[in-house]
């Protein structure tokens, strides 16, 4: 099945439209982290942006390396036996979003690839921005 639109993932569709975040205050950010042993994970598996209206925007990557943006609530952490566990917790200072808590989203922009769909999302605040992108199937967050 091939997507007809360049901005639509062939496997996951177009997902949510992140423009709904514009004008809303970033109240809380949760992230899912894969933990195995004593290793400190570098990047989260998922992030959930909770806005001033209580809506939750989930950002993660798909198996086809697209960047998924959808409206969904955070899930609970889970145990994967010998492969470690996934914990879902507030970000604290572990992602670039932490410094923007309490700020309004001023703008969003997206980047797309024809075969994959969305590959990046940039969220702009008055004091800076956060870039979410899919890189080799992993979620990468940067300022």
C-alpha cells in the first residue's frame, strides 16, 4: 500500500496535526525510557506533551522510521524480562522540553520524506525551540 500524499506515512497515516499546540501552554511532559541494567538511556522512546487544555500529544517513531504525532494519553511502564523495562515518568531535566514548561507554543513546523512521511517536528516557544526527529528509527530531541 503506497501513500498518496507526501506528508502521510504509508503505515501510520498522517497522524494528528501538531498545529493544535499553537497558542497552548506546555504544562507537563512525560517520557518513556528503556532501562537495562545500570545504563542511563540517552534518548526517550516516546514523549507526551500535555498542554494547558489537558490534551496529550504523543511523539514517537514508527517501525518504518517515520515520526508519529498522535493524540493519545501516556501509557504505563512495563517489564520486558531480560531485555529490561520501560519507565514512563515526567522528564525532569532529561529532555530539551524541560526548560519550556509553562511557556506557550508559538509555532510548529514539520518535515516530510516521500517514502516515509513525517520525519521531523519543530516546536517553537518564545525563548527557543525543540526539534523532534526520527533518526535510524530512534526518537531524537534537540534544541
